[in-house]
């Protein structure tokens, strides 16, 4: 009986031993990079800036194309963040979050509905009579500035006589008319948008906490979970406090504006107070816009220049006190933003989303500043936009 051979060592048919598997040689990690590697790294680094620019352009394009979807989501998220401390306080009093959210939203809807009923009639009157109002205001402004116009006309005639050219003729552009029917036709879309935002706010207040918990538990490791939990809690607490405080300050500013307008005898003081509250969510731009509107209102309702400029001057002083003394004293220096950053951010979002973008621009910038303060490696953005 022939001796047995160990398995795996049998010779092949030709008598040759089987081929041994080739050993894979690992590349040493500490080897010096070749010139080809250096050129490849330089080429990849040169593509970083164009790729970042393309990414920003793609994000901006998505923001513009999806604005009908994103605007209700962003607005509902901000309203929910502002109302979250109230709902959380009710929850600590053993009120379920859905019931607390429903109570808070009913109270807020009642306040907004009462304000809308109070200002809707004068606002509709102003929209309907806008062409005649602009005509009357331009006539009174021309009458007040008639001496300056005569001096300017005389100077232009003298310059035309010296140069031998005729004086330029001024032409007035026709004033367009605003149709109240267009607003009435847009009412169903407005109602659908309001109901969508209200539904999103309710679900954010009721179940947003559970979604945040699921996001934290979905993180891969304990370190990432701790960072995510710290980020969510910190941003939610600080931004909710910021939104609630700013809303209270703007409402107080609107109330004081309405009282001042009532004391000066300006018609529809509640309308101008509500407009001041809404426009103050756009720092600097809102105050300037409301001041110009009050100049127009003064020209329409008062005969003398001093009386005509009194409402705008009083509001300008009130807005300056609010923006430079009251808000920094309450909010502190940490929440203050650079005026240049605010104006650039307002222009960007007003260009992409129109009036809703301009109203949401400063809360979005504040939220982005808070997020970058907590993210490692992004603190430079927070330092760049702060004042």
C-alpha cells in the first residue's frame, strides 16, 4: 500500500509541483510622494474653489425653484421655535404637547385675526385709492419745494444760455393703478398658504421633539450623538429666546407707534403700528421704509411742512432708540449682527424669495450664526457676521 501524501501537495499531471500563490506586497505608508503625486494634489486643490462656487450656485438655484415649498417650511419652523418655550412651559404643568400647541395656536390666531380685522378696512382703502393718493402727495410736495424748483430751473436756464443748448424738459411718468380685484383673486392662495403654515407649526410643536430625538439616536457613535444633542438643544434654546424677545420688542414698538400716531392726529394709527411691527423684522431697511411711508402720510394729512414731518420724525427717534439702546440692552452683544452683513443678506434673500425672503432673512442669518458657533471649523462665519 503506497504511503499517503498530505493533502494539497499532490503533483500535477506533468510532474511539476503546484504553483504557490503570489505574495501581495503592501505599499509602505511612509513613502515619499512622487512628482506625479504632487501635481495631482495641486490639480485637486485648484478645483476646490470652482466646485464650491458651483455648489453655491446649485443651492441658490434650488432655493429659487423650490421657494413655494421652502417658504412655508422655514416660516413654520421659525414660528414653532418662537412658540416652543410656551408649549414647553405648559408641558411642565402636565399639559400634553399637542393640547398645549393647539391652545397656543388658537390664542395666536385670535390675536392675529383681531389685528387683521382692525387694519383690513384702512389697508384696503389705501390700496384702492393709491393712484389718487400718490397724485395728491406729489402735488403737495411740488408746492412745498416750489422755491427750490424755481432756483434750479433758473440755474438750468442760465447754463443752457451759456452752452447754447435748450434746457431739458421734465416729464412725469404716468402712475400705475393697483387693482383690488387682483388681491381678491389671490385670496384662495393666501388662505391655502396660511392653513399650510398653521398645520406645519402644529406638527412642529407637537412632534418636533420626537424627530430631534430620532436624529440624535441615528448618529453613528456616542461622540457624534453628544455633539448633535448639544447642538440641537443649544440652538433651540437660544434661537427660541431670540425670536420670542424680538417679537415682543417689535410688538411694543408697533404699539408705541400707534399711540404716537393717534396723539398726532394721524388717521388709522393701528395700521401704521402694525406696519411698524412687521417691517421691524427687517433691521435698518424696515425703519427707513416706514419712515418714508409716514412722510407720505404726513404730506397727505397736514398742511404745513412741520406738521407733515412730525410723524416720521417721531417714529425715526423711536426706531433709533429701539435699535441702538433697548434691543442691545435686552439681547446683549452676542446676538448683534453687522449692518453690512444684514444688508447683503437682505438683498440676497429679497432677490431670491421677494418680500417673504426679506422678512425671513435676519432670522435665518441669526440661526446660521448660532449654528456655526457650535460647529467645529465654522466659527469664522460667526465672527464675520457679528458686530
